[in-house]
C-alpha cells in the first residue's frame, strides 16, 4: 500500500524549539527521534459527533466521523476508510459499518430497532491503521431508553465492581527525601466515578504533616516534604462517614523532583536534585517539552545536590494540547515526567445564529454559520450541525466534544469523566481541576526509553486509502512465509490479481470499490518446501474489551423520573406490527430454477473430463496427474518442480514456485498492490479457472476433489481467445464456481479454498427534512418531540467564512437546541451552541 506519512523539515521543527543553551548531540537526537516517531507511526485520531446524547429505541442515530492525524489535526493525510461499531450492553457487537472518508469526514447513521432493550450502548470508531494501537480508538457510551423498561438500579450496574479507592500520584513521578513535593490523589467509588473525600496525612509517629480535600470529581493535591526514613499514611474519610487508610509511596533517598506551575504567560518549571552521600559533582541535566509531536522547548544546565533549577516556558508560541515535560539526567535517562495543558487561547471561533429567535409552525428556519480566526478574519471549514428538541430525552452534562477529544482525552490513558467541564469556561477552579486531572491521568503515546532505543512496535495493519483485504501466508508450523505469491480471483467480472508477501508473510489487496457483492477467492501458490501454504485473513473486528463499571450518566434516584418524562414518546413496538400465522406445513421444496453458467465463452470443447466419473479421484496428487493420458493429442509430463504440457507439437514449461508471469505482476515487495492479470506467453496453452485466465501454479494449488470438470480446447477451438489461445486452452471448472452447485447433494469438499465477501462501504443515508409549509407525516422524524429536527453533516463555510442552512419548522411548539462542530481550514477544532423556539399556532 502507499502510505502517506506526515513529514516536516528539520528547519521547520527547529523554528518551533526554544533552545536556551547550545544544542548538543543528545538534544538533537531527542528532536530527531521524536520527529521519527510521528513520521513512522503517523498516529491518527477519530472523533464522532452525534445528533443527540440520549436515544429512544426506534430512532435513528445520526453521526459524523472526523479523522485527522494526531500531530497537526490535518484531515488530508489520513486513512480513507472509517469503521464504526455499535456494541450492546452485554459487550457484544450489534452492527458494524465501513464508511468512506472524504476530506477527513465520514457521515453515517444507525437505525435503532423498536424493540431494542434499554441500556448503555457503546459506539467505537477507528481506522485500520489505528488497529496497531487499539488504545487510541474513539469510544462513546450512549444511553438508549425503552418505554416499558424499568429504571436501572445502582446495584444492577455496579455488580462485581471494585470498592471505593484512593490513588496517590507524586508530581513528576517520585518523592525524594528532604525535597519539597506535591502529591495528587484521585478518589473513585465502586462505579468508577469520582467521589468527595477529606482526610489527613501523618507519619508513623502520628504527626500530621498535611491535610487533604478533594475539589472536583474526587481529585485534589497536597504538599509534602518527606523526611528520610519516615513512612507516611493518608487517612481518608468518605461522604458516608467511613474511613480508610492508604500508605503513600516511599520517598527515595536520592533522585530528582519536578514541579510545574502555570502562570498567566508561562509555565514555571522547578527541578530539584538530591544526590547520595559524600562529595557529589554537579550533573548536567536536560529538560524537554513537546506538544503533539512538536518539540517546543529544550534546556540543559548543571545542577548541584540539593540545588534548584527554575525554567520558564513561554505560552505565546505553544500549540494547543497536552504539554509533556521530561527531565533527563546526566546519563540521558528520563527521571521525571509531568503533563500540563496548553490552552487554545484566543483562536478560531464558530458561531451559529438563527435569523429569528422564534418561528411559527411550518415556517422556514434559517441559520447562519460563521467561522473566524482570533483576529476576526473569516475562516473556511467543514462542520456538522444538529437541531434537537430540548424537551424529551435528558441532556447530559459536560460530555465530550470535538475540542475535548482532539486536544485532551485522545492522548490520555483511561476514561476521563465529564471532559466538557474543563472547556466550558476558563476559571481558576476549572484550571486547577484540569491540572489535577493531568497529575492523575497518564500519558499514553510513547515511552522515552523505547523511543531513544529505536524500539518500534510492530504495525501489521496498513493505512487504507480504499477498502482492502489483507492477511498473512503461513506454513505448516504457522511460520510466516516471505516472498510467497498470493492470487486473488474475482468472478464478476472475471479477473485475477497477484502480489508477493513481505518479510513477515503479510499481503494486502486494495482498490476495491466498496460496492461489490460477488465473493472472491484468495489462494497462496505453492512455494519451495511448502506445497500448500495457508492464507490467514485479518480479522476485521478488533477485540471488544470486557464490560466495565459503566453507569447511567445521571444519578440513580432521578433515572425513573427521567424515564417517565420520555415514556410514550417511542415509536410503536414491532409487536404491534406483527401478524400471527397459523401452523404452516411445508409439503416439498419448490423446484429450483437452473441458472445460466457464464464461465464458458467458447463453444463445444474438444475433450471433457468429468471428475465424478473417475474412481478414486481423491487419491490423485494434483490436477496434472488427472490430465495425464486422458486426452488424445495432449501430453503432460510432471518432473519435480517442472510441468511440461504438449498439445499438437507446441509445449510449455512452468515451475510450481514463481513463474515469470507472477514475477512481472509484482510492483513492490513491501507495498503489494492490486495488479492486472499477467500476460501469458503465447507458447503456453491458456489456463482458465472458472473462466478466469491463470497459470498452472494456481491450478495445482486447488485440491483435486474440488474440480468438477476439465475441458480441453485445441488451437482451432480456442481461437475466440485470440493470441492467448494460439496454443490451445484448458479450462478447469470448480464445483463451487457452478451457479447450480448444491453442496447438500454430495459431501462438501473440505479442502476447497474458501470464498470471501469483498469489503463493502456503507451507503450514506440522507436525513429527511420536510419542505417548508408541507404537511409532515405523523411518523416522520420531525413529528416526534424527542427526535432530531434537522441534521446536516456537510456544512461548509467558504472564503467569506459563512454558510447558510434552511429547513422546515416543527409541527409542534417548543425550544430547540443547535449544536455545530467541526474543523477550520487551520485545523482548529471548534464548537458552537444556540437556541430558538417554535411558537404554537394562534
């Protein structure tokens, strides 16, 4: 496959790096390895905007997927196929879609069945390339309500969950004796949600050294300067009055500490060192900071034992996202790490403005969408827009959006509770809460030790520019077979494609249209020492993680009330539309109509061999042995790796490994691509497999019991094939290639190369929007109070930075919420909300 990997020149990278001391070999190596990581792995991010946050059974779930590269959030250098899975509350896959990505966007929808059980459903989205790092998949839990279902109880959802616990995280990674430090903590309940706690920290002698109290979702921090040889314990009190004790991490006798303090215009970094006993010389350390693959600051300095180094990192030129600080010691070993958040600042802005605040029933509603940069200049961009009724389904608080996903949660370990809280407003409380979050959530992109050692994780899954089929060729012991020839045969239309496996035995066929339904066959040709290689296709469905402690996103005491608020709004169940039939007895099978066999474009063959008439056909070694001595004028000689066929004085030789025709069809060993059927030399009889031209190597790879007939055409009868039939033709017809083949009439062959369904792309449905003034059908989406009034995944602002959308008003009155999200031309994620009303008819 052709991989498009982002690459930026060293000069451009250096322009973004602040070197406050001359760059030495190590800092240059760090910069090079960081750039190499993003160039080789090219990580991607996916975000899905949904039309709503809570759904009723029977509704349609509309969404748009955004696919960007992780470093720059660009949509133009990423995979072109997006996979979206809908997973049930029991963690079983319900349905899966493959969507075409165009300009970084992929709209789609799911029709939820009327009888779908109530529960928490998970939608996850990913590309084939992201399967190399499945922790980066986009995942969102969506509540689905059913009219007659009981409210989920607390005990039901938390069964088997871990008890309440508190975790402690020293800032920078370690506590060092006699050095001041900060310890962050996170308290979670049995359901995994943050809970409020308070308490104190004391040493083994009972002396209280710190007080602790959580501030947001169970998170908080306290200062601690541990004394050498002392052990510290935190006694925590929960809201119900119960108490628990936790031992804090032991302080090291020597080491480094790292503290980061956010100031209005810069990040203040404090690095402290404590060395061992005796006279210890100063040590040269290195501070490295990067944001989304861009090295933004490096600094080297010498620090004495018990010394303090203060570094200021200006905010002015920092990209938005996670700011990753690392301190390396004199041996170039990472000793401390810390995450901070570089806020977007006064960047791009998106607005949605209705032409009026109130509309009448059946009137045309017009919305003006505008995007501007920090200076107020217009910005082009691509957005998706949803208009939903405020009444009906519950509105969840502080859920994720495109900003929180791309700039925060996609680079953090684990699930982030209420991510929207940190972006709702910039206040001292939200700033501190976000910093507490980063002290307790881990970085997950890479580890410096492996990065600097050139240790790269395997990447068996390629970047898809079109639907593809990939896999691996293995031998008897399941060992990978490099340089193995793999043939894909399609029968509608009749074509054959060939490629070679790479060093790991892997292959890829790409270029499928995504709309074909005819099955294809993939076979590995015999190789030296391996007569029947095995083809193992990649499983397209990644593993589904076990069910966690997911809970309804509102408090259990209010769930019943919210369910009652939406009860009766669901469409009628399928039970109301069913017809009960009396007992039906099947007397006999209906006669099957004989379907035409289109594998032959020639007339009557000169000779036909029917394998069913050959006794002991299963004992024959290969097809060549079946041909020997059965057709007048046809001589077949098999000698070790060579096969020689003579027909009316013309002959051909073909090796059972890689013939010249296959070798000519290979474009690249490391990047296999779909190739046209190789030209067959005129001295060789034309070999046909179910009407598709191939070679004797492919023929010999098919088990004899799977062949239905062999038809021989001498040069005169093969004239329909032109020059390719100048030496005659031999057609091999398989049983399963016969459209009238009925497996139940005989034992199914066990060695037949299986047929595979080609990859298909989901056709995009269009949201139904009634015309202004038109009578809305009672079962139309706009007539349901809790349903979406309008959904448009393709809103695009032009050079003037504006776009206009219009749609028909609702038939009933009420308040409506408008939510627009997307990416600007400068790759900045933006979001806007607005409200309007539909007044009742007077």
